[in-house]
């Protein structure tokens, strides 16, 4: 999960969950062995407090590899007060 804007002052990320946890990709065999993870677009957490659910798109750095069935993911973010 890529954070574009951090949580408000006094809050920090406690945990995150991305659903679905796995996406199916396809591409040339020579590229597939290099793919181990995808990244979301930058998320704006500046207006969040507590538990929130966001929608994002996943991205892969290699343009020869494509998502099968879409790249949309749900990101569950649990913020906690900084101690």
C-alpha cells in the first residue's frame, strides 16, 4: 500500500488489509518470474481517523504484465492514536 498523504497529526497506521490479497496477472513468461507484488496508487489518509475502507487500483512496474479481471482492490486501514 502506497501512502500519498499521511494520517492526521496524532494518528498512525495500526494495520492494513488489502482485498483481494492476490490478483491474477498475465504476460510473457520471461517477465512473469520477476513479479512478486503489486503496489496501490497513492492513498490519501489525511482525513481518516479510526477504521476506514478505501478503494484503490493496483499497479505493476512492468508494462508487459497485465491484470486479468481488473486491478481494483479494497484497502482496510486501521489508524490508532500515537502514544
